[in-house]
C-alpha cells in the first residue's frame, strides 16, 4: 500500500466504524441494548447517557430490563425512553423498567431496510470524499514533480483497489444487517 493511502487509512476505517455504530441502533425484532445507545436521561440536573444511570440487560429475545442505580431517576429514565420514540413497549414495574420489542411487520422491515440503505449511502459519500482527498494529494505531488507519471497512475490504481475493498466491506456489513432485519 502506498504512503498516500496509508496516511488516510484511518478516514476509511472511521467511516466503516461510524456505519456499524449507526446501524446497531436499528431494531431487528430481537432485543438488542444497542438501540438505547443514543438515549439521554436527565438526572441530577444534567443529561446523561442511559447506560450511566442504569443497568441494561436482555432477559430474553423480546425483552430488555433496565434497573436504575438510583430509584429516584426511574421516572426520568421512563420519560427519556418514551421521548426517544424507539418503537418499544415501555412498562415501569416500580423497581425496574421492562422494554418489550414488538415483532416487526413486513412494512416495518421494509422501512428499516430503507433507513439502512440511507445510512449506507451517507457512508459511501464519506468514503468517496476520503478517496478524493487521497487522489488530490497524489495529483498535487505529481504537479509539483514529487512523483513520476507512472507512480501517479500506480498510486491511483492502488487507491481505487483499496477504495473498492472498503466499499465491499461496507456492502457486506449492510447485507448482514438487512438479513437480520428481514429474518422472521
């Protein structure tokens, strides 16, 4: 791998990691605590991540149990989950909150796949921008006579191969998530 691709390799990796984190929040019909990652709870006068104020556990394939470390924040936790509009059934049992993951209908599944594709397209744009940045650096060095024309074309070819590989990884992650969503 050439020095241009190596210098920007983290940009490609960050894009893929961002995509994986984003799609983890999509429901698949199975209980997954990752759907709660973006929920913020007002506790002690400040906004906190849900996992900093309570324990999150999956009791079975359809239920997530939340137990607050301080019982005084249970109402705030319940309110935050309801406001997050995650499509989960919320039952406050006093000492714990039970979240029920409803079975996905065919329409819901198609809507989730549509969101998945939108997130993938945003990630592809980020990958394209990273590729363009590397290509611009190669062309700038060629224009400054830092590299030969043969090196320029070789580096761009390596960049295209690397970029294609990252796009294929992205597609594989997307296909796996779509399979999880569409699985009944």
